[in-house]
C-alpha cells in the first residue's frame, strides 16, 4: 500500500524513467535470465523453460575439448598485450602532442589521430585487405623493390601482429585524449618551479607529468583487467574476414560463441562459453573495482 | 660574462630546435600512417580493373576509372535501400535514445527522487553483468520475435548505461538544484519542468550523447549480421560485409563455385573497385563530419571520467 502511494506521488518522474526501464528490462535483464540456457539441453521446439535440465554438462563438454582452453588462452593473451600497450602508448602520444610547439599543428595531428576511431570494423576489414592481401599495398611496395610478395593475409603466423597493430592504430588517438586533457590541467607553476631547480624537459615530464597521470593509468589498467575475458568482436571476426584457417590465432571467446551460435549445431557449447564469459567477467570486474576502491575510492565505478 | 651567457643561450636554443624538429618529424610520420590506409581505399575505388590486375593495390594506379562507382549506380536499388535503412536507424535511434536517456538521467540526477539509489543501481548494474551473446539471441528471437525486423537494429541501443551516467554528471555540473526548486515554487509540474526548462539548458550534453549515438548506430554491423536475412532490411555496413561473405562462400566451396548458381553469383559480385567504392560511401559521411564535432566527443570523455 505504502509502495503504491509512493508511486502515485512520484508518478511523473517515474513516467520519465519508464521507457528506459522497459528497454533495459527487455534487452539487458531478460537475457540475464536467459542464462539458464547454458544449464539446459536446449531444444528449439521446447524453448527456454521446457528444455530438459542438464546442469553443468554443457560446461563439462566445453572444457573437455581443447577448444575451451585455446579460446581462453587467446583471449587472455591478446588482452594482456592490449592492456600493456593501451596504457603506455596513448600516454606517450599525449605527451608528444603536448610537447609539440604550435597548437595548430598539434590540433591537426590530434584530429587525424582519432580518425581510425570512427571507422567501423567492416571498413577496417577492407583496410586490412587493401594493405595485406596478396595484391595489397605492402606487397606492391615489396615488389617495387624486387622482393617477393609475402602471404600476410592467409597465413596464421602474421595475424597476431596484424591484429595488435590494428588495435593500436584504431585506439591510440582516441585513448590519448583523456591523458592530454589531464596534462593540460597541470598548473604551469609546477614546470616553472622545476625549471628554477634546473630540471630538463625530460625530468619535468618524468617527475611532473607522469605522477599526475599515474592514477588515471592505474585505473584504466585495472578496469581493462576487469574485462580481460571479453574481446573486441569486430577486431577478431571482421579483420580476418572470418578466414577459418586463422582461427588458431583469431578465435577468441566471442568469435567462438558467435560461430558456434551461427552453425546451430553447437548451441549448448556456445551457450556455455557465453555464460562462462559473462559470469567470470562479472567476477573480475567486481575484483577490479574492489582494488580500485582501495586505491582511490573516488575513481571506483561504485 | 654576458658574451658567455649569450653563447650558452644560443646553444640552448639550437638544442631545443633539434628536439622540436625530431618530434615534429616523428608525429608527422605517425600522422601519415593514419592517413595512408584510408587514402588507399579511396584510391582503389578510383582505380581501373586493369590497374588492379597489373599493379595490385597502390596509391598510384596506372589508370584511374569510375567503374567502381558505375557498378554501384547499377545496383542502386539495393544500395538506396540499405542507405535508407542506415539513415533511418541512425536518425530514429539517435533521437529516441537522446530522449529516453535524457529523461532517465534527469530522474536519477534529482536528489529528491525517492528511488534514486535503486534506479541508479538498476541502470548501472547492466554495465557490470550481461546475459551474453547466446541468451540475448534466444530472447530477441524466441521471446521478443525481433528477428528480421527493423526494430532490432536500433531498439537495443536506445538505453546505454554509460551514456546515462555521462548525462547525469552533466546535469549535476550544469543544473543547480536551486533552479529546480525555484521552478517548483513557481508551480511548474514535473514533466513541464523537464521538457521546458531542463532539456533546453542541457542541450550541449544532449548533443554530445547524440553524436556518440550517431557514430554508434551508423557503424553498427553486428545486429544486422546476426538477426537480418531480409535483404530489404540490410544496413550499409552489413551489405558491405555480406559481399565479402559471398566471396568467401565461393572461394571456399569449389563445387558450388562451378555450379550454375555459383557462376551466377560470381558474375554478380562486384570487382575490387566497386567494393572499395561502397566502403567509401559508407565511411565518408562520418569522416568528413567528425572534425567539426570533435570538441563534443572530447567533452563526453572528460565528463565521463569524472564521477558525478
């Protein structure tokens, strides 16, 4: 009764919030309930609630195969590299932009540096094609110097480098923005005081800028670690244009779930992998947030 | 004394100049690596098939040609259809998401809202935990029957927790409580308050979220790939993707490739220049527009990093 009264009192604000609430229920919370599919032997005819219960069988099947360990290894491996590069390189770029004399040039360079952020992964796959294909730009240049073409595009051993390079290319500009904004916020007095003490520019960067950015770098790293079981599906599915022979180096958890889902033969394994990712990802984010809260409670997500 | 100083100063100036030049050259080189791959796509789209056959992909084709674009014009029906879909979901999705998220962000900004904490958590929790790809797929197709509809292409994106938080932070920083109180004293009702007073003031924040929405929706390809079979509902990104997957089907299935169906498919597939031309059509609007709105994107990032 009391609850109904409260709703009546606040009905206008609740009305404002209602569309969002409904959308979140439909597209976020219902799928959370849909997690039970990983614990069932799902059959289309019977649907979500009538398919027979199979407990942890799907997970057993999944982890009995080599596939599970491969996809987890790949996902974690790439993410560790991405996290390391993703915190060092954008900071370096931000510092470089800041050092550049002439704000107009700096602005132009910065604008161009974020351009890759605005390309969709489908477009990116064509960028990859035009660079690395057999008749691609890199081979054209090699041929120009008399060297043979290299089959970058369909040989698995080149792709870890291609994927890492692509990821850095696409994210370095946009990710440096926040560090550059932070650097610009450092009061000039710090530099002046350091100069009076005889500090060189390198020393100024090392002892003023970096400590100022340290907190942000740590937070970013820990949040990224929280998402260590998730991969950028576009990067790993679209860039290789889904070439099957590359799966040993491109099939992360997300790509595996998608492929298994589409082939429909493996919906139980696919569901198990998907739910595994969600649940483990949830735990890692909680841990990550807990750590951040100990370091600097204001930066924690909650 | 002064002579010594001035010589030292001259050396200092020279040293600084060298550093600056080096930095400039390095950043220039980096900038060029951002430009070249994109320029390459434009150039390939304007290369003749001859040139591509003989020289491969290059920034300096032997022969320029508009054949790629002519091919696109030939498939104009599908192209216009897909363009319409992309534009529709981008515009409708952006307008709707800005309204939906603007409203709910306002509700959780209001400190006097009784269920503020619960609602915030409700929204925020979706950032921590998600059902995942498979449960979402089953719900969207079996329960909500959104398979192969235009709704699935933008509805799931209308409420995004991260952007709601950015908006709430924006409201907190830019809309003083006193304004709300004063309006209430003047007798304004809640709905009136939001749409007539708060919304107009918060337009810069709304604009930022709108721009994020536009980029997100225009570049979205996953939902179309997963849920859409009807070619009339393919957005541009998915169209581009489907051309590639048709090529894959042909190259990976030699029996199919030599069958009558396969041969017909092969004949209808666009040449490299045409595919690149389609890529050009898709990426140019965003590429030309984003520099003008750069400060909004940056603002969104800096607001987002401040916990409101």
